[in-house]
C-alpha cells in the first residue's frame, strides 16, 4: 500500500497547486476591477475568497475528472513514466485552458460586468469579428497574455513530480486491492460532492454566490470556468409559478393599448449609439462630458433622465429596443431556442400601416446577429458594410467609421418612400475605440480609452443632423436616440448595480412642441417600442413588456438581470431578487451608492417584489408558450 498512498498524496498536492492558482487569479480579478467593486474590507474580502474556493473546487473537479480518475484508480501502472507524462500533460493542458478564462475575464468583465458564460462559443464570439479582433485584443491587453504564460510556467515548474524512490511495485493481495478500491470509491465520493458543491438538495449554481456577499460582489465569489460550465446547454428558461393566472393578470399584463392611429404618419428614425453611458453625457452630469452636440440637442428634446438599459451586451439591445423583449435570461434572445417565436415589433406593426422599414449597421454583415434579427422582424432592407461597399472607410476592426456611415444613412433615406421607419446602430465607440487619423487630437482624450471615441461619435452625429435639416422628410420625423448599453465607468455612481445600466433615452421632433422637456420618470429600452407606437398610433392591441413613456397614467419601471440576480426599479426604489426571495431593497434617490439595504427595515418592498415576480412569470410563460403576440380567436362555425 505504500506506493498507493503516495499516489493519493501526490494527487492532493497537484490539486492544491491549481486551487491556489485559482485563488491568485481571483485576487488579480479583484485588482483589475477595483474601480467596479470599490474598497472592500479585509474580512469581507477574506469571506468572499473562502466561499469562492467552494466554486473553484466544483469547477476544477468537473474539468479535471479524467485526470482525477487516472490519478486515483488502483493499479501499479501509475508508477511508469509514460503514465506520469500523460497525467502531467493532461493536467497542464486542461488547467491552462480553464485558467485562461479567469485571466481573460480580468479585463473582459470591464465591458459586461459579469463573468463569461457559454455564449462565448456562439458564432457571435467565435465568428469573423472574433478572428479579426484577436490581434487588437492581444496588442491592447498584451499583459494578460504574459500573466497567462506565467501561470502556465508555474503549473509546469511547481507540478509535484513522481519520484521512483518513494514508490515500490508490490504484488497486490486481495486485501490490498480491496483497500485500494475502497479508497478509490471514497475519493470519487468526495469528488462528486465537491463537484456538485456540497450535500445541499440542488447542485451549486451561479445564483448561490449571492448568499455570501452583496449582489455587486457576486462575480468575485464566482470563477469563469464555473459560470461557463453552468450555462452550457441552458436553452429553455424555467417558468416560475409565483401566482395563479388570475392573480398574475391582475398584477401585471404585457398587453398594451395605445393612442388611435394618426392620419398623417410621422417618419421614425431610431438611432442606437454604441456604448453611450449617461456618465459620458454632459447634459446628464452638470456639463461634464464628451457630447457637446447631444447636449445641445437634448435642450430641444424630450429627455428621460432616469433611463436604463435592459442588458449589458449589444446582442441584447436590439430585441429590447425593436421588439420590447427584455434580457431576463443568461443567453441572448437572438441566439436562443426562442428566436423562431412569433413576436411583435416596431417593424411588424408599422409595416401594417404602410411604413417602409430598414436597418443600418456599419459592421460586417452578420456581426452580432443583427442581420439575423433584422430578418426575423422582417425589415424590408438591411444595410451593412457590404452595402456600403467602400473599404477606404473601413476602420480595420469593426466596420465603417461613424461619420461616413451616417452620411451613407442620410443618402439612402433621401430615396425612401414615406412614411418610413429606419434605424441606425453606430459602432466607432466600441473597443478598440479607433477614430480616423484625420481627427487625431481633435476630441478630448478624457480619462478612459473610450472617451475620445465618444467625442468622435458625437461629432459624427452633429454632421449627420446638419446634413438632413433641409430634406423634405425632416420636419415630419420623430428621432429616438438611445444607447445599446453602458461601458467602462470611472465614478462610484456609475459603478453601482444601478449606474451600470444608466443610458440616455431622448425623443426629438423638429416640428412638435409636445416632444420637449425633461422627465425623471423611470424608463428602459423596452419602453421605446410602445412609446413610438403611442406616438404613431395603433388601432390594435399588442404585446410589449415595456410601457409608453408618453402615457403619464401608467406606472413606469425598469428591469434587468445579470449573474442570476433580477433588478426592479420603480419610483425611488431598487429591488434585487434572486428568483426565490428579495435580497436587496434600496432608496436609490437618497442612497445613490446603494449602501443601505432597507430589506429588514420595511415591508414596502413586498409590492415591488410581487410586481417583479409577475413580470418574470409573464415573460417566461409567454416565451415558452410562444404567446408573444395577441392570439386571434378561432372562428368555429
């Protein structure tokens, strides 16, 4: 038994090595994102790290299962150099790959504020855009590559080696084999328990991390291999049943009825600005910002100062804005199993009223699934980099620079039959934030890499509006300006779980005095669809999970979801809910940094929790039952 116990000890030493490296990668993750997490006390950080080990063990046991079995299965074959070479190679290969996801996330987290999930394997991640941008990411974040190489070196250098002097090849008696197999079964039992995260009723899930810290620090407890593993194969969302159908409909319904259809149809131009956080907009920050043109336009617009994105990714924005579909699941709607569902959208409803429809994005055709979704909601035409057809204006990474593409947008619009609905999605303010060389040093550099490109995008928007003022369609056009999501933040306010969704929603009509002013009403991306429909008018009811921002008689709210936690914003309060119970309740008007959890001080949160539950149940129910449109009654004769 001497040699066999030696192999067990060797396995334990090797596992402790990779477990230690996971803890070190968690420290790096915190240090790289300290602006987001803020200062955390030593004991709170220690608590997070200790509980994080549970999630590390779970991921490591699953990903290293072959290595574990080969290391522990009884037999003297493990004493041979060939077997030890295979074990070492397998150990270093597997763990180099999975630890790379932790290292990638030390910087990628800055963009989405959540750990990586299995959607990195989707075509949107591993497609042409990914291949094109890899060299730029390596150039920008070369230090991550060096850190990864250092981790591999440590794995290789400190890997506990098998020593022949410690082992004796012995003849296995019946008693010896019995004890070996008993020990093997015990170890496999430990691996099973560790892999599922303990003896609790259900295996460890992402949402369990919220038990050990506040929701903002949840990503610190988790590790990226775990979140990737737990999101693999997740296709169908579970329909929670919080209420019976009658109660559900009495609390919340997505059936919308807006104003009657107008005889004179306004054109609608929807402008989606890449990564425009409210933090970058001067009009939203006492004049401190990088958007002088947008600031001036907002003085003549209807501005919603308390507006939020429903998601953190570009791929989540288009369904939210165009079709009123919130991002309440881990995977994006565009790439989910529900993408073939029948849905309402601005496009489908306005086409019934005679609108010509089109969508513009200067990126490569197919990027982010935009063209797929445009086809799904039946835009008449999609205009991308292929249709632009001038490689001279290609930024070398994503697509066509904003200034040139917005002028292309304007030229095409001049040929559209009216009324029309058209949307343009900008791209230059996306990483790597490259602006044309002719504008070097023209825009303020700011303190974040994105700031200069925000200034350029704002300039491109100015030039676009200059060019359309004398067109025959301008005076009869409603412009809706918003952002797909936020990006990096430098201030504490915009690094909170509330601020990380804060975006502009601006309505501008050059010839309608009613579309002016400032409203502090809670607003969200999914409100844009019913708001436009309310302005244009519709004689039919439709399904929308948002509300019309032009309707002051209804309660307005915002909802989003990340890392297994739902957020619900209404009136002065923010509720955080883990799917089973509320875990946070804040008066964000008085407590902008969300430091005072009122959950135990008041029962006021219950009404908010019930509405959020109804919202979640109604959404998932309709998603699973493919009831995202008003069902016409069957005429049985």
